[in-house]
């Protein structure tokens, strides 16, 4: 077969494998007809699989409509008025996802009737397969077309990458393998080229790709660190070995000079300062001053379990990657074997591969969110190792011929088919359910139609991105602004049993944002004092609060008036939105909402169990739960809410929801909290009434 035709065929197969398997997941095969209808939108498409996708869709839509990522401009800066409102925040976000989606949409809309939302929905399934194609071209330089083909297929079917680039997973992950692999490809081309002009041309391309990566994902500097250390080690090796290192040094200097200059000009020079310290990426989950670290509740930022560590990267990739690195190192240390089996695998790519895999696995071990970084180096090394195995099998062809003519070729084919089949089967078995359903869409439509445009939504941060995009209303916080001082106050409003305090907190936040918190924290210089004072004044009227501030805390009248103008600002309309999913986040509401700023925090009791009617009846008759006497039983059913006191000295209570078959075991100190009343029991309170309810979603208004 002609080489160009062969390469085109391989590239086409890799692309179609990645694309078609992803498209197939959008049909939700494992669900019933009713479930599919419940989880699909007005376009007939599944709702997006995770909520960050709706933020990416919203800022991309802003770019399409406004030419920048914000919904407005503030002092010439693109501004997001819907996130962390009031006052909103700068719309500073890697813009490549918006650039690509808008340009693809404009091209497609010429030829077909397609909405911008539909373009965003399908885009990941189109972009992701190109990562496999890039991996093929990188691998074929060192291991040939067959190993490159297998590596390409395994890249597009790697479990984690596959699941995070499905149609409807509109996130930056679609770029996080493609662009780094392209950077490595052109960097190795620069090192290996005999023509210096070609080397410098490839260096410029690498620099431009680094710039593109910096505009695609905030964690981009990691690839620059790996390149920097690899270059230093490679130059040291050349110098020690008496080889000329002057031109490689010039070449690498050009790479870093161009990369830093490009990134500084098109991002911000603060980003250049940021990349000087590699720990900035790893420490991006630190808490905000003395306030609670809400990132503790984000599973994506936790350290992966052993099972997740192995499965997310792909067992084959991980196993062959580690084994392959050992075997490749063994061959590289023996020049005759290296020349015979790894002739094109030079010292630079060897050094780079080791660092690439080590840094990626270390990052993955530190946090689940970095798991996708481990896929390209593991795939690359494991497939180079496979090429090494094929080379050895070719060498022993004469021995294999005893088993029959072409036995070596047959063995290569068998191994290839086994590896490919495992990878493809893994991908075909991956199924996901959208996080959003018809109840959320209906609630968003109701909010858009029935509330004033200035209404602020108070809900769990995880739902913020969806409701800003779908309802056109701002939220107090969302998935991009959860780790802030405001978070404590929102959790406090739900965790306290003082409903007047809850109303005071939410009224303050929705009217003036963090202004009162900032004023007081700057005045006291102490987070604990700030929390104590605000908790004391937000549950009383303005006149009483003024007396407390001047008499008890010794504040001057001028500062007192300024603080009260923020805590008792003119009320802005707001609603509280609760969901079924919030019931399973109760632990964090109580943990953060009852935060102790001066001593060690207590761990609240909160867990959920599945029960049936007989278990409920048995517990009520015996007055026991799991062999222990609770403080009280609280039963919520179609007859109403009933509280049965059992043991006032007990530290836990049990809430039964028979219709759901659930029991919530909670810390008894939170029995009368706003969270229990609104989220678990769904009961109206002194200050809050139910104004909308459908399925999983309830909306509450202020009386």
C-alpha cells in the first residue's frame, strides 16, 4: 500500500474510533424510554454531563454575542455579572474553548441548521480524537506505524479521557492531551532535525503551541517545567560527553524566550511570574485566609484511591507504562541493543519521557483533577515498549519459523488485537448519566419567567453554573467561586437554627456582597472576631446592632454607620433553590457552617442510609437506631412532619423520609437548622415559603 494512503487510513480509523464510540454514548442505551425523556432537553440531546460545562457554554455564548467572555464591560474589563453576585467577577478564563466553539459554529451554520448549544454539545467528540492522531505521529517516529496506531486508539479510548470528552462534556479537557502531545512532537522534531532552519522553525511552532495551551487551561505551566528540566539534563549530558551543546542551548533559549514573551503579551505578565513557582499549580486549592477551605468538599481535588488511580488512566496504560519504562531504560543503557531496537529513540526523548511520566503521575497522585495528565506519557512509553517487543519478535523470527512460516507476524497481530480489543471494550462499556434533568430545566424556565431580572439565586455552589446559564439570573457563588469567605456565611445561614440570622446573612450577601465582611475584617484584622461580630448583629435590628457595635465593641460612629450601610443595605429580591442532591451534601453544610475559628472543629454526624417501611416501624417501636437511642426521630410523610423525642442526652437524631426510602442520621444540634427544614423536610418556615416545586427542585421565597 502507498505510504500516504496507509497513513491516511490509520488516521481515519483512529478518528472514527474516537468519534463514533463517543457519539454512541449520547443515545443513553442503558436507560428506559421514560428515563431518557427525563434526561434529555428540548434539542433531543442529553443534558450536559457535568455542571462546569454550562459555565463554559455561557462564557462561549458571551464571546459569540459580545466579542469577549463577559456579559458586560466594567472599566474596559470583561465582566461576569452572574457569578459571585454581587458584584460579579472579572470574566478571566482561558478563551480557546470559546474561540474554537464560536468559529466552528459560524462555519457549520453556513451549511446546516444548528444552534450554538448543539455545536458546544458535539464539539468534544470531534476534538478529542485528534489527540489520538497526534499520538500516532509522535509514536511512529520511534516505534513504527503499528505501535503508533495502537497508541492512537488507546489514547482516544483511555477511560478517563473518553468519559471527559463525551458529547455534552463541554470542558477544556478536550485540549489537555492534544496540545501537549503536539508540543512534544515539534520539540522532538527540533532536537532531531539535521537542518538548523528546520529546528528553529519547529521551536517556533512549539512556542506557539505552548501559548495556545496557556490560553486553553490554567494548569498549562507543568509542560514548561518538564521541558525546562529535560533541556538542562540533556545539555548537561552533551557537555559531559564532549558533544557540541552550543546550538541546542541556543535553540532551547529561543523556545523559552518566545514562550514567555508570547504568554506575557497575550495572557498577562502576572502569569509569567506565576509560572516561576511550580508549586503555584499544586497549591491552587489552598484556603482563603482564615476562612474554611471549601475545596475540602470537592472530590475532584482529593487524592485518588488505588482503584481510581489505576482505572482512570487505564490499567493497560499504567501497567505497560511502568514496565515499559524499566525495559526501555535497560535497553538504552546498552548501546548495541539501543541501536538495534530503539534506533530513533534518542537521549533527549528518553530524558523527557522519564520526567513526563514521573511528574504526571506525581500530580495525579496528589489530586484526581490531574489524572488526565498521566494519560499521554503512559500511552507514549507503553507503546514505545510495545514497539520494542515487536522489534525483539522480529529478531527471533528465525526461531519462530520453526512453528510455521510467518509465525512472528501472527504473534504480533495477536498481541495487537488483544491490546486493542481490551481498550475498545473498556470504552464501549463506559456510560454516564447527565447531572441535570427536566426538573432543573423547568425550574430555570420558571425563574426566568416569574422573577425580576435582578433576583439573586441562593443555592449550592455546584448548581450555580447551570442556573446562571439557563435562567439568566445571578447566583451568590458557583463552581468557580466556592472557596471564598462568602461560602462560610452561606453555609452558616443553612446550618443555624436561628432563622432571623439566616435571613440577615442572606439579605446582607444578596444586597452588598462581601462589603461588610471586608470592612470588618480590615478593621479587626482578625477573622474570628469578624465572624463573631457579624453573627451577633445580623440577627437583630439595625438600632440594636448599632448599640452593640459602639457599646460592646467600642467602634466609632462613622465606622459603625459605614458597616451598617452594608449589613442592612436595601434588600434585593432573592430566592433559595434547594435540590434533591443537596440532601447528600449536608455534612459539608454543617461542617463549614458551624466552623470554629478559634479551636479545632468538631466532626458533625451526617450520613444517609436506605431503609424500608419495616425498618422504620421497628426503629420507632424499639426507640433504637443501630442499637443506640437517638435524641429524636423525625418522620416526614404525606401526613405531615412528626417529631418523637427519645433521649435528650443523645447526640444524634434520625430523620425518616419513607416515600424516598431514606434515613438521614444527623447531629442532633442541627435538628432545627434551616437546612433540615428546607432541604430534608421541605417545610415552610417563619421567614421562607415555598413558591415553586417540581420533582427534584424547590424554590423558596421570603415572606
